[in-house]
C-alpha cells in the first residue's frame, strides 16, 4: 500500500502574476495534479510560469463531492496543490471542506503562503491594525446585512470587509447608518493596473460613489468603535433602556435598535440582555 501524499494549499496572486512566490511555482510544478476553484484562472498562472499540469475543478458548488475524490487520490499516494482564484484559499474562498476532509484522514496539509487581500489592505490602510477582525462579504439580503452591521457597531478592533462593485453603494450607505462617519480606507484593484488606496470618511466615500459608479473589486478597512467606554453607558443601562421601550409597546427588535444608537452597544447584545431583564 502506498504512503499517503500531501495536500498543498497554495496562495496565488490577487492581481499581479509576478507576486507568485518561487516556492509556490515550484510546488505547482512538482505535484501530481492541481485542484482549482476555476481551472481557467489557474491555467493562466501555469502558463505564466511555464508549467503544464492536470487540473480539476473544486469550487463551492462541487467541493464536497470533489473533496472525496481528491482525498482518495492523496491516500493512494498522489500529491496535490489546491488554488483558489486569487489570494489564500479558504479565506472567503473554497477549500475549507477539502482541508478538513484531508485532516480527518490524517493527511499532511502544507500551507504555501503568499498573497492575501486582507493583509495587503491592512498594510496600507493607515488605520491602527494591531488588532483586527475579518468579516469578509456581508450577507446579501438587506435585512441580514444591516443586522450584521448593527452587531458590529460596538466592535473596537479595526474591521476588514470584501465587497463587489455592484453592492458597494448599498453597503456604504448601511455602514454610515450603523457606524456613523467612521474613518475608512478603500482599497480597489490591489496590485493591478488601476490600483487605488483611498483613506477617507464613510460619509465622503458614500457621496463619491453615489456620483461615480464603482468598478473593480474592493477591500474596505474601517476603524473600530472607540466610543463605548466614553459614552457613560453600561450594557446594563442599554438593556434597561430597551426593556423600558418594550414596556411602552415597542417591539423587542426596534427597542434594541434604538438603544444601540443611543449607547454604542450592539443591537444583538442589548436584545439578549433586555430579554433577560424581562424574563
């Protein structure tokens, strides 16, 4: 029986193909086959480095099924590299199910580090990022997006989001409503020909994109909330405020939302604490 092979999780350029590391190129050239989110995208990288290799797709719509097939081949002794379309796999990209399945089977999983849109944006944002949280893409439905932003209202760490151009204006509008006029750095088309890094405020960003249609892919870096400690309110104060509003006939959701705007705490934590008071 053959010894199991290895799964290499390979980071690929987020725009500029010259950002592919020598180690990544060596790995892609040495494995038995490559699993890719989009075989056409990965084929361009292979052409750039002069490598020919068998490719199979492994993306969010077939990842569970393909993971079984890929892991079976690794257990039979083959080595495989996994690449998402751009950046580091699994980070808002496919690959999580494959990595988990491989680890469950005792397969060695090796990270081949490289480009990451999250880290690249943080390095040039000009906003304190000793501590940060990565939120990726917000929920698409308006209600879910606004609810998530309300939950993040009290987050003190710098926050990083991904956004597509056709949703950017709506997202900035909802962020301004939830966070107020926070500092934001907008990173567009990083490492590509039309790269732009713009540090501004949410109000100015919204006004600009209301007049100028967004183009390209965006990473948004937003300053955390520094106000709750100085607001004079505790979570208990906020919960009591919401409970009083509910007693006057306001729904629990609306009461928590109003108290969140007044105190700086998130809607979700107020909702939970107010419910405990009422119970």
